C-alpha cells in the first residue's frame, strides 16, 4: 500500500530563504519516488501575505499543497482554520512530518497527532542549536519548557540535518531518537549554469570585478558582522574584489548590516542585491569567483550546497554544520572568527588553481551524496521504519 505523508510547515514564502526552499524540494522529491504526499502551511510572507488560493488543494506535479490564512501576534502567527483542519485530517495519514519549532502551526500538529495516535517526526531546521536558543532566549526558554519540549518528547523521531547538529541537540536529553538526514539540491539546476551576463545586466557596476558571493537571509545569525571585518582585510589586499550580499530581509536588518560594512570602510565595494531567485540567482553563482558563508549557526545551509554544487571555492564556518566538506577537502571550514574567514578568502585568491580544484571536489561531493533523489530515498526508508 502506498505510504501517505503529511508535511506541515509554518510558511513557504521566498522571503524565509533556505528552510522554505528545502521543504518544497523535499516534498517534490518524495512525490517523484511514488509517495502520496500533502503539504499544508499558512500564506505568511514576512510582513505581507502570499497571493495564493486558500482552503483548497493546489495540485502540483507530484504532491498537493494547501494554504491557510493566519493572524499575526507580534512574532507569532496563528491560524484557527489550519488548527481545525489538522484535527479533522491527520488521522488520514500514515505519518506527519513537521518543520521548524517555536512557530505555528507546529504545536497543533503535535497535539492532533497525539490525540489520534498518528506518528510524527520533527525537523527543527537548526532551531535547537545553542546560538538559536540563545537568541531572544527568555521567550524561548518559557515556550520550550512549557509547550515545545513535552511535544518533542513524544515524537517518533527528530530529524537532524547534520552530525554536528545532532551532537549539540543530544545535550538537551530529549527522549525521541535523533536521525541524520541532510538537505539536498536538484542536480538538474546545476548541470549547466546560465551565462553570467544575465547577472551583469541587472548589476552592471559589478562587471569586471572578482566577485565574492554571500547567499542567504539578512539576519543576525548569518555573521555579516564577521564578514564585514573579513572582507575589509581582503579588499585592502585585492582591490578588484567586490562582495555580493544576495538575500531577503524579513526582519528589517539590512541597515544594520550595511553599517557593519560602512564601519569597516568597505561599503563601496559591496552590493546588496536583495533576494535573487531562478535564473538570476544561478547567474550570480556563475559570475562569482568565491562563495562565503560566515554563519554563527545553521541547520544545514541550502545556499552552501548551492555554492558547492556550482563548483565555487567555498569558505564556510563551523556554524554551517558541514564537517564532511572539510573531511573531503571540498571547502575551507574555519572557526567563527573574522580573521580566519579573511585568511581563508585570501588563500583562495592567492592560490587560484588549488582553489579551483577544491571547487571541483565540492561539486563532485554534492552530486554524489547530496541530491534530493538520494535524500528522499533515505527519508522514505526512515518513514517506513517508523510506520512499521
């Protein structure tokens, strides 16, 4: 009998970056492998709402998607219609897979599963990392102790995106088993990148520069304060370098981020592009010479996978949770420190042939082990063990 899976996530707006993208692509990949899969979410999109049909199934190529309206209560979003739907419908599924914590509609999904004795698994997507728990910690400590932890204790399993994430979450002493299944990429998106000219047409000022690409949300945890100090050092030695900051700002952090670079006297060599999607994003990857991820904390970064799949020499921090990249000599993985980030970028610029070879190894590693086809197969096996 075909497995029937319900995936629940707070939102799918592009403004939320990698987490939204990874949920959509995992759902698609599960459907591609014959799983009957439904995805439910709200129409939240930062300070606005997605212009999408509500309360009806939208038929995608291999899955169904349904959006529900919501009310915004400061940082928290609530949807009575989705709560009601969950309690009426989770009993029709073999397993429920929730994404994120400290966010609606995850709690009612837990409660509905417990009421109907439907197994559920949780993917925190980096939100149980020490840095994430410490951010706005007084709210999270109360919420976690009172609501989130009791639900997590009853989960059939908790999906970790990386071995390093699992080691840190073990310290919380949750009863549910931790299972490591990472994010992936769609190999077809990276087999042939578009002409960089598409990027230069939109950003002509960046033509004829050696571009260093940051791809991610404009957010405190992404380490842009570290990157500002690091890039200032790099730019002082390589004046033809130019930094591209490509990503959405859903919390109003852009001006603070720009101030980091202004205070480091290198803002004139930085372009904030806003969020890049589709062909324009891939053209930015094609135009770039280096990729950098200076994060304090990640679950398992989609954009790091994209940089590596593009064959770029990548400099990432230990906060990106990808020690396998260092083990395979497929990226420079450094401590969460501005000087180390700068030195790694400088090494790439001073040793272009070795950096290119590292980028080639990165591309091979991602294509070999981190495609959605392989990740979905692992997830289906994981679901099957829980259902049995």
